[in-house]
């Protein structure tokens, strides 16, 4: 086949693939519920309202974070190392972290993290007062029901202006199909779904 004919075939296949992909994605209006939800979530984070933020996140993600953190602390080589890791959590031992609900753990984990930042009350207040959130766009993956929000934020400390660009993904809430929850790991972790007939990944291999 002539080179030009091959090139035309290749371009036709590529364009068809792009068109097929576009069918599964749809631009959403900025008055979609996820626009208000993403603003509420980011405002809660800046206000350090961890209770509100915790109930806007996918519980499985919070459970994974809790399980991984507890595992890391338990694997500390010495008691001193474990105590250092627990510093800031305001608990007597790692067992207290295990007993918490995923939402409770998220709250104490975020509080511990922000204590390490050692921001002054004046700097924190300035960040909260100057927060601006602009939703740049919303796209829905129609076949999955996911909604992805691109967001620009701006805030000031006492010395600097901080601007950030976020991609925040929402999934339908299993308990309320009309509601959405934030999946914080979607852009950082691969989404792995076992194929029909495939053995679970953690299943022991036969000898």
C-alpha cells in the first residue's frame, strides 16, 4: 500500500479513536452541584474545618490512609521512633488511632500535620480572609459518572501570595446517588478493576 494511503488510514483511525473518547466525556455547566461542592471543600480545608472536609471524601480513601499510617507507625524500628511518629496526634498509643473511625482519623491526622507547619495565627487568619476559589471547568466521564473539576485558588500569607491549580475528582455517593464525594487519590493512584475471571491480586499463587 502506498505510504500516503497508509498515512490516511492511520489518521482516520486516530480521529475515530478521539471521537469515540469525546463521546464519553462531556463539559458541564459551572452551576453543576460539583462546582459548589469543590468550593465548600477547599474553603473547609483552608478554614481547617476537618470535620466538614472528612464527610466530603470517599470513606474507602480515608480507610486506606488510616490503615497505611497505622502500618507505618507499627513498623517503627524503636519505641522512640514510634513516639516521634505519634507526636501531634494527641493519643496514648497507636491503638487509639486504630479505634478511630476513618473520619475521626482524618481530622486528627490533618491537625497533626498543620501543627508541624507552625503557622502563626496571624498568617492562618490572613490565608482564610484572602482565599479566592475559581472553578475553571467541569468535565464528566459519562460512562463512569465521574466529574473532574479544574480549580484555581489564591490566598495570601503575611509575606506572599500563593496560587495553586487543582484537579479534584468526584464520584457518585453510593448512599445517595444525587450526591457526590471527592476521590482524593484518583489522580495519584491507578484505578484497578479485576477483569472477569481474573483471580484477586492478593490471592496466593498455586505451587
